[in-house]
């Protein structure tokens, strides 16, 4: 589990503080619809700028950590 989180952190270091739904879907290898559904379900924190959802990097790490623990 820690190895995956370390890899994710390294990947996110190169990114801006806020990420688009498209970028998060690419990083997590899931569809944009899946990310949007997780946002609407309150599982991923975000801010909305106009019509755009912006997701803080920390929110992605929190989401992955919580879901890795659930599957263990």
C-alpha cells in the first residue's frame, strides 16, 4: 500500500495544486464519469470554478488512502 501512495505522490508532485477531472481520471486510470460520480457522492473534495470542477492534490491522496484501507 505504501508503495502505491509513494508512486502517486511522485506523480502528483509534477502537477498543479488543483487538477481537472480529466487529469485525475488519467492519474487513477478510471473514467471521467467515475471521478464525477465520486465528487457528487462526496468521496472526493473539490472546488467549483464556474462550470469547472477543480480537485486539490491532497483530495486525491486522501481518497486513495481511504479506499486502499477499505479493500485490505
